[in-house]
C-alpha cells in the first residue's frame, strides 16, 4: 500500500473516530439529558436524528463541493465547523439550543468524513481498497468503545456537556495532519450545482426521516404521517428521474446498476438500520431495564464495541480468503442470531454469559460493516467514484437516522403490546423490540444469494479462474 494512501486513510479514520465518540457517548447520556432539558427519553432521540438528518441532506452536495473547491479545502473547513458546533452543543442549556447546535454539527459532518473518504478513494489502488477501508474504520471503531465509557463517566460523575468538548483536541490534530499530508489539487470542476436536484433530494430525504421520527414520538396522526411518506416517495422519485435525464446530476443514480454496489445500497441499508437499532436499544435496556447508571451501562456496552474492534484484524484475511457471497450470508445469519440471543437477556443474567454475547455481537457487526463497505466500491470505475461515494454515504446516514427512530418505534409498539405505562419501558418491551430487530437482520441476508463467487475479485487480489 502506498505511503500517502496509508496516511490519508488514518487521517480520515481519525475524523471518523471523532464522530463515533460523539454519537455513541450521547446514547448513554440520553436519560440524563432528557431530565435536564425537561423532555421525554423518546424525544431525546431527536438529538441524534437532527444531526443525522442534516448529514443525510447535505451529503449529496458534498461531492459537488469537493469537486468545485478541492478535497483538502473542504475537508479542513469541515473539521473546523464540526469542532465549533461541538462547542456550541457543549454550552447548550435548553433543548431547542441543543438541537440547533446539532443541526450545525450535522452540516459540518456531511462535508467531513464523506469528503475525506473521497480523498482516500482517489489515492488508493483497487488492490489496496480492502486495507484502506479497514484503516478508515479501525480508528472509528475505537469511538464506540470509548464513547459509552466517556459518556457514562461524564454523565454520572461530571456533566454530559463535557462529551462534546473532547472534539476540540481531536479536531485540532486532524486539521494539522490534513494540512500537511492531503495533496492540494490545482484543477477544479466548474460544473454548475444542480439546485433543483439538491432541493428534491433534500426535501425527500427530510420527509422520509421525519416519517420515522414522528412515528417514534407519536407527535402526529396516522394520516399526516402517511401523507408525509407519500410526499417523500414523490420527491425522491423525481430526484431519481431528474438524475437520469440531465447531463450533470447532483447524484448519478446510474451507479446503482452495478450489482455489487446495489447490494450495498439495498440489503446493506437494511442491515445498517439493524446495526443502529440495537446500539440504541441496548444502553437504554441496561439503564431502564437493568437499573444501571449511565456509567455502568456504558462500561457494559463496551464489550460489544471491543468485539467490533477485535474483529478488524481478521476482516482483511477473511475477505480475501472467502468470497463476498459466503462471508455476507454466513456472517449475516450470525449477526441475526446474536441480536436474537440478546433478546433473552435479564437483569440477573450472569456477566459470564452477557459479556461474551455482547463481544460476539460486536464481532459480527464489524465483519458485516467492513465487507459491505468494501464490496460497495469493488466494481465502481474511477470516473463514477465520487457519485458512488456520495450515494453510499447518504444511504449510510439515512440508515443511522432510521435505525434510531426504528428503535424508538419498536419500544412504543412493545410497550403498547404489553400495556406498559407510557415512557416507563419494562424488560419485556426491550426483549420484544430486539426480537423484531433480529428478524429484520435475517431478511437482509436474502439478497446476498444473488452475489456470485467472482464478484469483487479485484479488491480481494484474486483472479477469475
């Protein structure tokens, strides 16, 4: 692997670390933040989804911005914006102020990791793509290990506001390294921004995510939610239609014709929803169901994230040893099994059973995440890489938002089924929500059977024979 590609991958991985610490630390702080802001625990999910909504809306324009002004400039400016908005989150003393700060943070996040990943893809050979993707995700996986611990510690023993101030030193280091190592590009693409496409995709994505968020919080009637869903479908449909019929679309949806990329978008999108539903449910399960404080809940959940990180060194070997079809099917079934087994956890479950199960769950999540991310770009030509990267990152952020909202929805449904008092979730509510999540994980496996053993050979350093 080229030295430059190695360094850029680690820099981008560092910014991913910053984002994941930020996101996972908030999860353990949700009950305390809800109390401080005077809102329900379910309503605090907006603190997560507000960020993700902005990322999803502005990622489509990130490719154009990077092409127009240069990857280095945009990536560096995004780091600065992310750190400043993090400071605003830390100083927030009301729910509206916090949500507004998270909106700003989301806009910066949309121009940080996706643009940074584009720099990696631009300076990495196909044969080194597995290693590069692993290097991007490895540092980011440290975040989910540190996040629950850091969030739980500050929430229990200090103040949750300090969670956001951690981004200051991390952002400063990433900014200095970006200035030093990411090459400046003199040529720029002067193509005009497809404003109509941007508005259609932005409003469509916003409407879609709001459907799940409003459903989760039961803030409005079923007819309103149905109307909003139909609106999102029309707007997204028009966005795709426009992309097909103009010369320079904001996102070129033709990359979806590539089978390996399409699998990542469809089944990959569903399993990412699962991956973001379970991490939302489990820390709350440990606090509201097991009666643990935020610090102990975060410390316990570290077992899952440790498994996530521990699996990474084996990921490259497994991906090159076995074809993507085998890896995604077998590991997908194991992931569903891990979530299903978690649905049988009880407050009295021995830690000798609980911790290994969480560790195993983290391993399966890591394997599926890395395999899908690598397969996504395996057969995408260099000329289409910017559009593919933009669309893949957009779908990933949508999956995060929908995953969190889905967790809240499943809890509501489970509580209604068990006649649990509103806002006071019981152990059985979390158990039922996790069982449904496991079924969703199993459904995602079906499309992987369409992959053949030769798909993605170029990123596995293999030749067709």
